[in-house]
């Protein structure tokens, strides 16, 4: 008995329909039928063939490791089956280090430019001061009564102008501080907390997301041009937002979270996919290759 027949026999023994199995495993029905009939060429690739068979076996109560061992000769071999999650973590850290190095090299240049601008501003200030009339020189104003000229050397006008300038500066400072406070409130950082960490070969983990604004965006990107994954994204009320192969050509996938209360991710090869919300990276709760992640949006 080949692997497909064995899985089908176990499914029928437990009285599980293909529709029920599809809902439970999140694997499309046509792929389940292909597994039962041994038509592995229909499946997305060698990696997914082995991952889907493990998922099928788990769902019908068969030990996935045993069935993979017993039917090793029937199944396609894959070189990337044991990709470790730590490898992608190191890649991310190295990428961030490169970005920090580039930022550090720009700082001296920016400092020199700002210093030059400051010197020019000081020079312009002293030039204007030297070319303006001194406080002791008479200022001619029109007399509204006889059309003659009067001389004002009391300095009272200068004092009033200074007071007005100080008042304007005070009001401007208050407005700037208010604007900074509003900007700080609007730019609240997104935070992600693991509520429940999944277990097993294909764990399902629960994560809570807080601080995401009304215009927040979920972004999934390819982590390695030489790897691909199988990706399924489901929104509120089980609405399908994306389903299919995911590689560098399909990257990135952006999901608007404005109307979503929850997002479910089914990722076939977690090492090939990075997840973030508005610039905040979401780390995988476990190092499993195949993972399901449920994101609960908490925007209160």
C-alpha cells in the first residue's frame, strides 16, 4: 500500500471528509486529492509535498515521522528540508549591522555640512548688524499734526519691539511643543506579544499586536532570493487575502489592517519569509519550518 492509499484509508476510517480535512489542515482540496492519488507533480514543489503529507498524517492520527520513514522511497527528496531558523536570524542581524555601518559613515559628512551652514549664518548675522543704524542715531518719523519731522532717540520703540519679539517667540515655542507632543502620540510604536506558543512539527501560535494605527500595514517579504515558500493569509471572518507560492517575484505582500480584527498566517517555509507591521519586525515564536500564526489586533 502506497502512502496516498494509507492516508486515504486512515481518513475514511475516521469518517473525515475532504472538505473537513481542508478546513483542518488549511491545505487546498485539490492538493489533498493529489496526495491520495500519488500525483505529487501537481503539488507546488518537493518541499511542500513532504510538508503536506506530514500535515495530512497528523490530521488523520498517523505519526508523520513514521510514515515519512516507511515510504521514504516514494517521496521526493529535498535539500532544504532541515533549514534552521537560526540561519535567517543571523542573516537579519548581519543586514542590520550593514545598515548601521552605512549610517555611521554618513554622520561625519552631515556634521561638516551643518558646521559650514552655522558659520555662514553667523557671518550673515554680523554683516547685517554692522550695516544697520546704531541705537544712538536719530530716527525720523512723520508728524501727523504739521507734516514736519521729529527725532526719537528715547529708545522706547526698541524696547517695545523687543517685548513683542519675546512674546512671539514664547507663543511659537508653545506651538512647537504642542506639535511635538501630538506627533509623539501619533507615532506610538507597534508592539507584539506572544500569547500562546505552538508546539509540534506544525505549531499554531497566538500573538497580540498593540499600537498599530488605523493605517497600519502588514508586510511579508522574501528573506532569500534562492528560497521560496507556500503562503496563505486569512483575514477577519475567514476572508482569503492571499494563497499560493511565495518567492522573490511575489514579494512583498502588503495587507491593509484598517478593517481587520485578526489575521491568520499559514507559512510553509518560515525561513524564507519575514513579517513586519509598519517597520516593526515580528519574530517567529518557534523554529519550526511550517508554522501557523494568528495575529490578534488590539488597537484600544
